[in-house]
C-alpha cells in the first residue's frame, strides 16, 4: 500500500480539516506530518463544530488510528487543553492516538522567543501565530531541540540547558517575560502526554503499509507557506509540501500514492507577505463576510482576493498533485462576476511562472467569468451544477492540468460533492 497525502495549495485554511474528515472512512490511519498548533482545522457535522490544532482530523469517524508524526512540533500544554476538551465532548483519544517519540517539543521559551523575534522585526514582522513554531524548528535544525522521547531520559537537565540557552538570548534582546506561570502548565502537559502511546511511528507506519493498511497524511498550512517554496520569508518554518510527508512520517518517496491538493475558489492569507490578487474593496469584504474569513484559532481577519492560478499551478507542480478538491465556491454564489489571475504583469512583461520576486509591482492579469448566481449549498450531485459553474470548473481544470474530483459547497461534512470525472 501507499500513503495518500492531502495538503493545502494556497496560504493555508483551504478547508483541509473538513476534507480529511470526509475522506477518513476510506482509510485505516490518519497522520499529521508537520506544523503544530499554528494550524486550525475546522470540522462540522451533526450541527457541531470542532477546531483541531495538533490532533489529526481523523478522530471523529470511529475506529481509526491517528498519528502525530515526527515532523510535527508539539506543545504539551496546548495538546493537553485540546485533548481534554475533546474528551469532555465524548472523544477519548488515549486509545486511538499515537505520538512519535521523534516529534519535537515546543518549550515555553520557544513561544516567548517567537514573540520577541516578531517584536524585534517591527513593521517587517511575519505575523506568526505566536505559538513558538519558528524557534522550535530552529532548535531542531540547530540540533538543540528536545523531543517527545526525551521526557523519559534525563529530561530535567536537558530542559534546563535549553531554557538557559533561550534565557541568554532573551536577555540579550532585553525582552521582558514571565516564565513561571507558563512553565507550570507546560509540565502538567508533559505528564499528560505520558497517558498516550509515545512510540516509533516511523517504524509502525511502514509496518502498516506492509500489512496493506491504508494511510492518509494530513498536511497543515499550505504550499505557499512552505519554508523552501513559499513566499519566503513570509512563510512558516516547515516543509508543508508533499515531500514533507516523507520526512515528517518516515515514508520513502516511492510509497506516496494519491496527492490531494485543496484550494479555495478564491484566495486568503493571514499574516504579512505578498498577495498579488488581494482585494481591498467591497468585493474582498464580501468574500470575508460570506466565507467567514477569520482565523479559526486567532480570530484574525483573513486577507481575501481572487484565485491566483500562477501560484496554484506552481503549487501543483511542486506537490505532484494527482487530484484537486475545490472548496468554498458557495462564498461566491451571489457574485455577478468571478475573476481568476492567469498571469503576472511584472513591469510590463507577462509571466505565467511563479517568480522569485513577488513585489508590490506585480500586477495580476485576470480572466473573467459570469457568476452562477445560484445558491449551491444544498445541492446533492454535480448534475445540479449551473452551466456557468461548470464553465468555471472546466477552465480551472484546463489551466491547472489536473481534474477537480471533489467540490465543497459549505462547511458541513454533508456539503461535499464527489464528481464522476474521467482522468
Ligand atoms: P484548514 O486549516 O485548511 O482546515 O481550514 P480552516 O478550518 O482554517 O478554514 C476553513 C473554514 O471554512 C472553516 O471555517 C470551515 O468550516 C469552512 N469551510 C470549509 N469548507 C467550506 C465550504 O465549502 N464552504 C464554506 N462556506 N465554508 C467552508
Ligand atoms: P492551517 O493548517 C493559515 C501563517 C501565519 C504567518 C506564517 C508563519 O490552519 O491552514 P507561524 O506561526 O507558522 O510561524 O506563522 O504562517 N500560518 C497559517 N496561515 N493557516 C495556517 O494553518 C497557518 N499556520 C501558520 O499566519 O503568516
Ligand atoms: Mg486553518
């Protein structure tokens, strides 16, 4: 068997959580491979809504194994809060969730360092989620990190050494902070972690594959936030791309199967950084209002704009996407006109290739489509799709070179249509 990968193709928040939940019945195992509590994956079903941050989105379909892989960074305090809230609503995870001993721990000082670095950057700040993601991955690559498996081996001295290193940096930066209250919560989180199976998930995943079990790898963030291929430096600190599933789970490249690429029918971004198709007008406000585009975790308003096919085609190439899934087209159900960016005008020269420099001077070149002006949220099959909507889908498939296999028409699990298209 192979590992199928599901990932975001834009700047995150494409609707990954919803689709992982929809696909979970087809899999035995769901595994997160990178990122951490910077993610906010929303799922809605039976009139209930859940937002998951570090926990995989396969936990609600019953009887599935869920894995937090080695590529994830885990904050024990936030993990405890998230898991306890789920437990209170009847979802006990201690039996169905496995955590890699190789996953790195977000220390309390990583969160403080995140805030300190952002504050030092002033107006050029990244606009991080403040969860300590950058500093934790920095320590991982710098070979100074603490891993989940370390909590059983001389943990106190390793912890103290790391904290002392961080405190030296914070002192040099002259940054004021209070470690004590967060430290207590953090250690309670570490104790709580011990209730779970902390194990060699890399070995286990490969055993599962040999036993012909089916595995879905769940990405966090999006391809345009990838540390190598995204809009650097306004990115997150991990590899969000398909290859990240190999390094983040311990799976060889030839063992990757389908790659599901998820995109919104328009585009959003939170935090700073280039966004060529961003709208600052009434249309952008309407997208934000119709799509409830406010951060699932932080509540920050998301920046909104038209779909960017230059960036999307690039993401599809980097990820090797085999199936596309389009989300949230219902947000534009009442739009007269829909636009899609097909090229960038860079100082008078047009390009369809995603460039190294995306500056203020990049101007999107748009194709325009008639809106479908139909409430699609209750549709049950693609046979009901309006003609204008089908024209938009065909154009996207032609431009992107990959079939759109699924269309999501609302936040609920049930508002999902699988298309019966030929490859
Ligand atoms: P993720 O981080 O990729 O899992 O996405 P988020 O959960 O951060 O953001 C997606 C938001 O859109 C959530 O509030 C979802 O409930 C909602 N959503 C998902 N799919 C659809 C859809 O097709 N239509 C609408 N209107 N909302 C959707
Ligand atoms: P999901 O998985 C959208 C953004 C932050 C910031 C940048 C770096 O829900 O799609 P970080 O805290 O990672 O160092 O922040 O990345 N960002 C996200 N944007 N969705 C996410 O996750 C994000 N995770 C991080 O806003 O611009
Ligand atoms: Mg999100």
